C-alpha cells in the first residue's frame, strides 16, 4: 500500500461511519403537539383555554388554542410552520425589529388631525372671535366626539390611583390631548372645558339656539353652593374606584359614553333627563356636575398664569357678570375655578362701545359732559 492510499484510508472510514448519523440528523423531526408548551396565564385569558399546570386546553371542535390566547394561529405568519413551506422550524424567517416609523405610521393621520384641531382652537381663543369659537365647538363635537369618542374622562384620573398609564409609543394621541389639557389649564385656566370637550361643546351649541325665555338662571347663592356638587362627586367616584376597582362607575357620573352610542336603558334615560335639564339651566353639567371640570378647576384656582384683565370700573359694572353663562363672575371677582375662558367677557372688555372703562376713557379725552354721547 503506497503513501497516498495510507493517507486516504482513514478519511474514507470516517466518512462511512459518520454517514448514518448525518442522515439521522437531517431527518425532519416531528412537530411538538400544539398544547405541549405552557403559556402564562393572564387576566384576559378566557376560562375556556385554561388547563392543568397553565397548559391551555384544546378547545372543542379542533380550534387552535393559541389563537384564544391572542397568539398567531397555526399556519399563520409567525406561528411556526407556514402552509406550503419547506422551512418547518422557521429558521429562514428573520425577526423584524420594530422601528419608530412602524409605530408612528398607523397613528400619523390621527396625530396630524388632532394637532391641527388644537392649533385652530388656540387661534380662535387668541383672536377672541365668536364665529371661530363656534367653529371650534362644532369641530369638537364632530371630530373628538362623534368620530373619535375621545374626551378627558374621570377614568384618566383613575389612572393616578394605581399609577397605571398606557405605553407611550402606542398611545401618543392620549398623551397629546392630556398634555394639551394640563398645559393650557396651567396657563389660561379651564380652556379645555370651554373649547375642546365635545360634551361641553354640544351644550354650548345647544345654548346658542335655545330661546332665552325658557331658561332659568340660578341666584348667586344657588350658583355658589351648587358648584360644590362636582367636587363632592370627584372625591366620591375616585374614592369608590380606589376601594373597589369598579371601573364602570364612570358611566353613571359622566355622559361622555354617549359618543360611543352604547348604553343601557337606564343610562340613556339619565342622559335624556340631563339634556332636557340643560335646556333650562345652560351648561348644567359642566357648571355643577362634572368631576373632570372639578379637577381642572382646582388646578385653575391655584395656577392660571395668564388671567383675564380687570378694570377699576369692574367693581361696580355688572355688564360682564350678566353676560357670563358660567356664573364665574361675582361682582369684581372672577372665580378662576369656574371660568372656562369662553371669551364673552373678554370681548366686552375690548369693546370700546360697550365697556364702561373705554366709555369713561373717551369721555375724559373729549371732555364730554355726563349724559352726552361719546360719538356725538
């Protein structure tokens, strides 16, 4: 045997011996049974899929147990072996890394529309334009109310009880409206209540068409004491939730659910009664019953960096007090916790033909006698 044969013989023997083992390793393994892997139990897991030791039981009718747990069903993309695929174990499938582009893409339209609406609302506020204000109110009802059913709710206050907030990247719109509400409240007071809230916008639009002769205006004393009711409701409902964790209590203290168009006979009856009462007493819910308004009112009373101006003549003049639809002006004082920055008194404040301050200023400038018209 020559040297070449001596060298190749061990290699040939090694190949022959390892061949069966390699063939066995290349044989496809039997797929594990669908219910062999244990899945962690979650609070949202239906009782029908719970099994011994946390293993989901096979539902009747051969249904895929993983689908009941919210996982991709067998044969679906990402669930292992795809139909008609030679890759039984999914080795060829690369795990896709989620990017911010993937996260923002489904939220982009909503975020853009909401941002444009907030910009329009602020423009209407700074311009002190009544037509722009009513346009903002109509947009609030149509977009935030009917289209999105998105309002700041007492349920958002519930989140502070257990410090439980949605994940930011999947709930950017929620954080956008929440940030807008808090920041504008710190700066100007209850701007959200007077211009953004879809229910408050509905009642203000209702007030614009209801004849004044069928309205009832509560006295200053009734106004003052009735205003405390919303604070009692705020403490009561948040306390109830903190003790019981009964989340659905919110439906009985705020009517915002109406935009989802889902409610019981009792809830619809309560809503109808509230709307009828709001025809008689304008802005009834916002002034006396809203827990969210109470929370924002507390913030407004403490902060409100940019307050409504007051003239010295405001101590005796009652024009703005009679104009205010929210009972927020009491003599020379503006109660910041009740003011929703509706613009009514601020437009009067700047009207040189109606505001007493400007009438006095022009009269002095022209040396007019008492009773003589400024424009004469």
